[in-house]
C-alpha cells in the first residue's frame, strides 16, 4: 500500500482549509466530558407538539414517505408552506413551481449559494453570522464581505449601519445574505432597515438570500417583516424557512425555499445533487404543523419569552452585560464586566468554573476582535435547566 508522504498536499481543498471542527461539536463534547449544562448548541431539550409527532408516526405506518419522496418535496408540505406564507404575510407562491423542500435550512442555504454564485462573486453578509454561511460561500468559490452589527449597550441591541452596508457593495457584489431574526445577536431588523436593504438591492440589481428560520420567535412588540413583501423584492429574493426552530423537532431536518419559479428552479438544480431528497415521513407531519392555529404560535412565543427573561435575569445577576434579544432563542452577553475579554478562552473555562457551556461569538466573525468579548447562551431549554444554569453562573459573581 502506498502511503502519503510528508510533502504530499493536504486532503482538504484550499476553499475549506480554514474550516475545521465546528465550535458546536467542540463545546458539546466539552459539556459531555464535564457534565455541564449545555446552553451552547441551539436545540430544545423537549419535543414539540404531541399531535405532530403522532402525525409522523402515522405517516410511517401508512407507508407515506418511507421511499424517496418527490424531489421538490411532498405536495402536501409544499401546499402548506405556500398557505403559511399567504396567511401570515400575504405572499402568494405556486406550490408546484415556487416552493422547494430541503434537508433543513442548512441545505437550503448551501443549495441557494451554490446555485446563484459564480467564482469571484462577492456576497455581503451581516456579521456575526451562522458558521455555515462562510463555508457555503467558500464552497461556491465566492468571497464573503462582512458588514458588522455593532453593539449598542444603551439600547441593549446590535445595530446595522446602513451606510456601511451600502459602502460594502461593489461592482463584484452578486448577492446579499440577510438573517432576521438574527442568530446569534437576537436582533430583529426593523421595517425601516429592511426597506433600506430592499432599496439597495433594487438599485444595484442584487439577489438576496434571506434566512428567516426564527420568524415565529419575536418579542417585545418586534415585527418580523419578510424581505419578499417589500417593493421590488419578490422577484429577487430567495426566502428560507424551517420547521425545526418553530416546532422543536430539529432532528427531522425539514426546511424550505420560496421564491420565483426561476430562482427556485436554480436552487433545486443544486439541491438535487446534495441530498436529492430527505425526511420523507416528517414532511407530512410538518405539513400538519404549519396548519396549527395561531394559538400554538402565540403559546410557543410566550413560553420562549418567559425562558428568555429567566435566563437574562440570571446572567445579569451573575455580572454579565446582557443584550436582551428581540428574536430567536439566543442571548448574547458581554463578559467584560466580569474582568474578561477573550470569549473563546472564557467559554472553554466556563464548564470547570460554573458547570455551564456557552458559545463564543468570535467564531461567527471575520473580524474576531469585534466579537471577542461576547458569548451566546441558548434559552430553548426547560425552565428548571435554565434556573439551574442561572444558579451555577452566580459562582462567577462571587
């Protein structure tokens, strides 16, 4: 057998050379090794509605989806997605040509970027950003151009500088990658901010991929405004949604894309060579989930709001500066009041110091120094877990 020599080139291609094991894997392993409470990775520790779980069981038993489902997704789910978009936002999509089901939002992001970008294109994205954005842009051979959301302690939120966004667009810019409600900062872009983004996209003839997976988790009177609803945007916007965040079945990996037939066809062309199809029986269950009455979504949001406030109070008492999120199920906290400045070192030490795991925000930045003092905690956990975490974090204040 011929072995690799010391001078042989690396196996990993240069586009992905900067991407190693994700921080989520590292921190989850740390939680297991130390027996810590894992508030790092964003998955609930309880299942979603029982009737939706039973819908999946029923689909399995009835033989629906046990073999390959249709490439675009089962008709029932595509119709349900179109119905949801119309009912909630007044957007009309043809379920046969303008809706595509994907293996979660992560595949939707990958397929959209691989389909719509050429090598050398620039993608303007809001920093900090979900780590798969950077990897997918790299796989497409494009260049990411970050625009940093700036911390505003006075308003306890992160703000978008619209002038900085405009200045980031060049003749090489092909696409804006927008996420609202925003992970990890919890910012919900306002209608005024989104109107300015839409105006820029129309003016410079840009495509927009918008990640709206936390659309049902907005608090304190914040409004989720889909970019596709704004003037001039429906024909240039790929909107990404997901069942995992709304129905607490993240393991089912059911996401979707909506847009014009031309855009969705392009995304499908890439998607068919990724997973081809996925999550057959779960697609039928998610179709039923999207038809749940508004009372479900209201109760879901109210429950998460109570959990947010519980953890925010505990973090404040422990000495953090807390950026109370207007959306998502993550809280960003500033560690500088604790005498700390390096979020990565802080998170690696936190399990031993307090028995809690968090995620350092710096890993979501190109400009690492901008994210260095911030850490992210997930509050999509049982209240007793959050209270225990809050109690343990008091060790930091002593």
